[in-house]
């Protein structure tokens, strides 16, 4: 039991909900169009969660190799890695090997759908594994070169949401692309706000993500702007009639967004006091995804 709990901590399983929301959005849109399949929903959740697990393990390994997590003296419950390597609970090579094994298992599982459902699903799988592995892995080290947030947006938004929708329908629609944008932006925001408390450690090892490149003072306003953009990315398509009006139910999540923004604006340079902004960004991602999915379901019946 202790080993199970240790690996749950290592893969950061409690945070998977923020990413598997993508499968719910893609599935809800397919349901809205009368093309739902429970097996596909479960499969998409397994694939997205499994990929996330592999990414987290490999990310921890390469952040250890770069010295990033070792020099981080301000980890939070949401940032700074799982710390299992730093606390000598697991060996670095164990993390790397298990991460790669998880990728292989997910790839084999996904191969079933490539063979028996739609061959073109392979492109979503290849993109997910390559981008996920090289987020911190050499030689690309995407997260160290100022492109990590963009990669996370693409993986969690268009790739995951449209990939799930493609599994159900065999196509990519304008609606699926538009629905992928707010979720991608929110997962972008999770990563972005988590970079604030890691700022000093990341700067030491030359991890050039956006917060390091622009500084926390400017980054807090980017955080605010992206949340505003996220809401506009749904409101505008609804106003012009591209997306169902019932999606506006997601505006119920506004208090979470406002609270996260206020904390980020005022506590941007305090590693401890910014933690509630990290938590609220995760809650906002989950709440918005669930509410958008609910809006699609309501639209199907009304």
C-alpha cells in the first residue's frame, strides 16, 4: 500500500482531473451530435491520464538532471515537482523507466483504436507522446526554451479535445476546435501560475519559460489577460451563433477566476501567498470544463 501511495504521489494523480476534462469536452460535443460511446469516453480518459502520468515522471527526472528541483527551495503543493527524488523516496532512473513504460503501454492501448477505429488517430498519439516526452527531455527541452506553455496549450486543448472528438466522429469540426481553446488556455494558466513560485529556481538553471523571460511583475497581467481571453473564446462564438447558448452556464465559474486574478495581481512575488491562486486556477479549469460539458448535454435535450 505504501508503494502504491508513493507512485500516486510521483505521477501526481490528484491533478489528472484538470487534464482529463478534455476528454469530457470532446465526448460531450459528440453526445450533443448524437455520436456518443461509453467505451470511447473511458478509453480517452485512460489515454489522457496515462500520458499525463508518463509526462510527470519524465518531467521530474529531467528537472532533477538539470538541477532545477534541487535548487528549488520554495516548492508548493502544486509546483516544484513531486519531490520524491529530492526526498530519496524513488531513484531518478526508476522515474524515467516507469515513465517510458507508461508511454509504451498507452501507445499499445491507443494502437487498438488506430487499427480498429480510425488509422488517423495515430497522428494524435504520436504528437502527444513526442511533445510530452520532450517537454523537459533533451535535446529539445521545450519547457526550457520558452515554448512550454504553448506546447501545453496545444496538447491539452486542440490535441486532446479534438482528438477525443475525432475518436467518436472521425472528423474535426469548427465547434471542436473552438471548444478546445478555453480548456487549452486554462491548462496553460495552470502551468503559468505554477511558474511564479518556481521563478528563482528556474532562473538559476536557465529554464526560460515565459515567467522567467518576462518577469513576475509583467507575467501577472498576462495571467489576467489569458483568463479574460478564455471567457471571450466562448462568449463570442455563442453570440455569433456558432456554439449553443447553453454553454454560457460556464459563467458560473467567474468567482473562481476573479479570486485567482486578485491573488495573482497582489501576491505575485510571494511564493506562499500565491498558493490560493494556484488552487483556484485548477478549480476554475475543472469547473469550466464540467459546466461547458453540461451546457452541451442540456443543448442536446432542449
